[in-house]
C-alpha cells in the first residue's frame, strides 16, 4: 500500500481537499450504516434484528458534522443550525423545521445520552405544546424518511405504568442514510468551488485539528 499523501493529495487546492474530505467521510458513514443495518439473528425472536439506534446515532452525528462544516462552527449544534443545512441540502418538505427539531431534540439528545430514544417525549414548543410523541424506528427505505403522524394510544408493556401518546414518529433508516449521503455530495460539490464555504470549512478544520 502506498504512502498516504498529506492533505489527501491536494495541498494547494483547498476546494478539492474539502470535497475529498467530505466524500471520504461519507465512505465511512456508508460502511457504518451497512454494518448497523445488516440483519442479525436474535435468540428471543424468529426474525432478525438490526442495530437501529447506533444507526440513528450515526445519522444524527453525521448530520451535525456536515452542519459544522457548512457553518464553520464546532461543538454541539442547535436544531436551527441543522435546519438551515437541511433546508438547502435535504429534500423538502420532508425535512422541514418541525421534523428537524423533533429529530434533534427528541432523538439525537436521548440517543446520545441514553443509547435509546425516550419512551414518550413531550413537546415543549409553543406551537405543538403537549404533543406526546413515541416512535417506530425501522431499517427499511420507505419515504418520507421521517414522518410525524397523529396516532393516539397507550404504551402498556415496557414502562412501569401505562403512558398515553398522541403522535408517533416513523424513522426509516435506509432512506435517512441515503438522504444524508446525497446532501453531503451536493455540499461537497458546492464547497469545491465556493470560497465562502471553503473559509467556513477550514475554520472548522482549525478547531478540530489545531496547528
């Protein structure tokens, strides 16, 4: 195997370096998603299962990473920043502000801190105050990738008491991963030619890889 060139071989071509950096990260993301969504046997049931929440964590983390490159800001991302990236690069209206807000607040945060989504997430946004959201995470490629559906019911078996819900979020991981990779390819194309985006990209690089 040949020696890896510094700057991915583009020492004097910032746009080409940024494009290659993003696309290489997507190769890693695609590999991670493939591993998570490969069916795995489970002793307690006849049908195979998948690593649903590691896959969802990979999706949320990658979306935040792309947002950081786009904005030039490291650290934790507020949902509004992610929504700005989504408005430009993800299919609309599938990834509108409400969808991104619920994805980041209800799922990203609980998966990051608990490893699994909260059983019931109560929406505190004034526009949707009191919306009680539960979830169904699937490995398939149905669309839209994230869909918030009004559906009233009671969770009876997992919690220590019955829990009412008013809405359910359906997340289809293959579609979500596909959309994120497409968004990254579009962003990679834009950053390869835009000096403004390159400045933001390298601002983040300096935070992640300080001299």
